[in-house]
């Protein structure tokens, strides 16, 4: 009887990759009671079972969303490199058209106002983007909520559309529409804030900072 078998041999045994005569010899060795080889076999067999079961595991949806948001933030925060990052370029995106504004003329001192609420509707490509912006619970913060609808097929929900708030080249936050095409987020006031909508190959940009500017009128 040989003294011990090597780790690669135990790995091949638990994976069923050995010739029958070698596997039989190793099995006989285990039955003889070699404690060192029994420990090695148990360790590699446990690892093989873990790897097989791991393929059936699905990570929580929240964990996947957080991971995607993190990597998207790293990409959007990176310097532009020509056509490698066209999806965050304000100049190359389709600018949505403002078709409704609850403020015909924004009152002076709106940024410092204790309460602020504005309802706007944008049109871009075949999408209608309905937005509500309200004062947040903290000073200088706002609540943004809305819904995206396909003008050509209003009954079909525009779900799983990614959106992001971008200040210049930095992504502030990213989020996704739910099964009804709705979305919601909070943000702090910034001077160059854009809402980017990634609808398939189309990238739509909404000038959020324009809505918070006290000198801005709907005609702009």
C-alpha cells in the first residue's frame, strides 16, 4: 500500500476524472483508515459539493441592484474617452421637449422657499416623461418622482428603464422604473443637474437644473 495520494489526485477523484483502477486503489486506501488522506478527501469533496450547489443560488435582487449601481457610478465618473462613453454625453443625448409646466413663471427666491412643488411633462422620441419635483425633508434637498409612458402604446408599461442623475460627468444616483414605469429618488440641488433616461439605444436628457432656476420660464 502506498503512503498517501496527492491533492490533484483527490480533486480528480471527487470530480470523477480518474481511471477506474486508480479510483479503486484510492477508495481501498480510504477504507484502510489513513487519517491524513481521509481528511484530504473530505475537504475536497466538501468543496466540490459547495461549488455544485453554488450554481443554483440566485443573489437577492437588492444586492444585484446595488452592485450594478456601484459599477455604473465608477464608469460614469471616469473621464470621457471619445466614443467609449457616449451614453453620458449631454451634447450627444436627445434633449427632451417640455410640453407642460405647472409654473408659468417661477416665483423669485424659489431656492430658499420653505415649500416648492412643480409638475412638468417632457416628450422625447415615443416616450412621455411625467415628473413631479417637491421640497425634501432636508434643506436644499428635493424629491423627484415620475412615470414613463410610451405614447404609441400607453397600455404597455415602460418597465426596467434605467435613469440617472448626472452633474457634469459625475453620476449622483441611478435607479430603475418599476413594472408600471414609475420611479422615485431624492437629490440635493446642483447647478448642472441632468436626468438621463437610457431607453434601449436612445439616451434622453432632461435639464433638471432648469426646473429649479428661479429665473427660468416654461418657454425656455
